[in-house]
């Protein structure tokens, strides 16, 4: 949730502090490691997948029009909005191509949309009805008339056998995985990388799952699985490459901006795209942003498109390298000044006046695991009267995790504790809140 906290400060001015809360379980810190070992699927699972590619199919019930071969092309033009649209499936069935169609040599089947299946003629769209009745206001469908009683235009039902190539990853995995093993659904795409967070019962099938997802997602070239909770100094996690290329350097698009990053070296969460855009929307063309935990720059660079100036910092040197590249790629390198230092020290530095330095109107602390206890306290005693006598104090945006029953109250209490706000003054403080999202452990 978003918690707006207003505390009494210099000259009676109040500092608005916005905190963004996501419910979580206990956090742990882990060393970062990527497993680049050979991607090998167990032989039994490889056999299952090979067999599925050769033999797995899905029967799709569709409506179709039996039509003389000489009228097929014209009928297709008349009904082009109503024909079946399935990749790698021909909408015209010829004799010999499908034994179940039982067509005469001079006949064809024109396959209609799947949702027309098992409907009566009266329930079909008017254009289809007109074709079946040999009439149309705009087209002469007299070609459909024939004296051959075995070759007539008529509505029939037909079964299309869709091969493995036409099946979705969910359909394939639902058939391949044993009972009690669910099909993964909550994965994340980071450029060409598909990021899984598999459950215990899915673990022994991880390579099978990954290979199917790789084959069924044309944008994906690499599939990884998170093997330990997010943690460590740079908030990254251990992962295993399960399928595809062992390449974690990728490029992605967010809100019209291009970002490059190495997923094995920096933290990125595509699910927070909307939250980042919502945050940046609070800023205007006269604002100055101080982004203490900028990562590769999704907030800083988006803000630079709107704000007058951005000071962006991250402790991770790899993130800073990509931040510089991304600022240049997106044409805002002249508006973004980049730092590589401790977030708390960065905050203390940015709220002091210096030649050529603009005091911030917004400060962001997007480090939910540590921002309240490690970064936010940097504000205590940081606002010197002589620096801020002619300036409004900044809005401070802080993200936090909470596993408490009332995450907003818990977060406010922790903010007050670390900022040394006395209990007697808390009731006079104005609060607002917005929940970001629930997250899984780790």
C-alpha cells in the first residue's frame, strides 16, 4: 500500500513521506549464483516430449460449408470475416486431405469460425445464411447451384485435428504432467528471458516445463528458474538456466522506453511496470527527482522525460553501468546525473546545497527490504535551515514489505520509529495508503 506520512519539520514545514507496502513473508539474504551447467532433461522426460511432438493433438469441433470446388474462391471472399483463423490450419479442406470429410472429387469444405460449431443455420450470421441459401445482395452466388445431387452447398460439422504445434503450453503441460503437479502460470518475461519460480512438486519436471514454454513462446530464448530467495547486497537471486541460451543480457521495452540489463547481475521486476508509471505520473516539468535505489533506471529515466532534473544512484556497479547506457539510449543523458554509492549517504548529499546542484522535490527509496531501516533514517537532521529556507521540502516515496495483518499500520509504526517521531505527535499526522501487490515468499 501507499502510505503518505506527514511529519513536522523545519520552520513548521511538513515533509510528506509516501511509502509503498507489499505484503511478504520473512525475508532472507542469500549469495548470488547462476548455474550455467549443461541444460539436460532426464531421458524419460525427453521421450515424453518427443512423443508429444509426434502424437499429441487436440480435436476442434467446427462448422463448415460443403461447396463445389468451382465456387470455393468466391465463397471465401464472401465469407472472409467468418472463416477459421488458426495458425497452420488450411480453411479449405480438399478430397484426400482429411478422410473424415468424405468429399467427392469436385467438392471442398470451407471451415468456419470455431464458435459457429453446432449452431443451427438460423443462428449463424446473416452473410453465412445468405451463402447457404444461394443469395447475397452484393455478390452473385449462383455458382453454388449445381445439378449434381452429390455436390451441394450445405452446412456440416467437422472435426479439425490440431497437432502439437497448434497447442498452447498450458494444453501440452496439462497432458504431460502427472496428477497433482500444476501447470505454472505466474511466470515473468524479462526481454527474451522467461523467469520461473517453480513449486516443490514441479521441481523434478523443471526441464520439461521449461522446454515446452520455450517452444511455445516465440519471444523467449532463455528460461530460468529462481532457486533461492531474493537477497544479498544487490537484491538479486540465485537461478538455474533450464532451457535455451545461457544468455542473461537482454533488452526490453517499458512505457515506450528501452532498457538493457543483465538479469543475473541486477534486480528487475516487470510486474512493477504499472507501479513505476503511477509514481512518475506524480511528477511535473519543474520537479527534481533524487532516486536513491535506481537500478538500471526505470523510474529515473521515465522521470527524466517529465522532470527538469534527475539524480540517480545505485550501490550496484553493474546496475550503474546499465543506467548510464539506458539514459543515453533514451535521449536523457543530459538530464540524469548518475551516482554509485550507499543510498543513505547519497540522500544526505543530495539534500544539501552546492554550486550547480538543484535541491530535490521528490526522493524515491525503492528498496522495500531495507529502505525504512537503512535509507529513510538518512533524513534525520539532513535538512539544514540555510539550505532550505527558500525551498519547499521534498516528497519522499518509500517502498516497504510487511507480513503483518495490518501492513499499513505496521509500516507507519516502523517509519515513525526510525524517524524518531514521538507517539504524542503521530495522531496529528495525516496518512494515505495504496497497496502495491501481494508477493510470494522470497
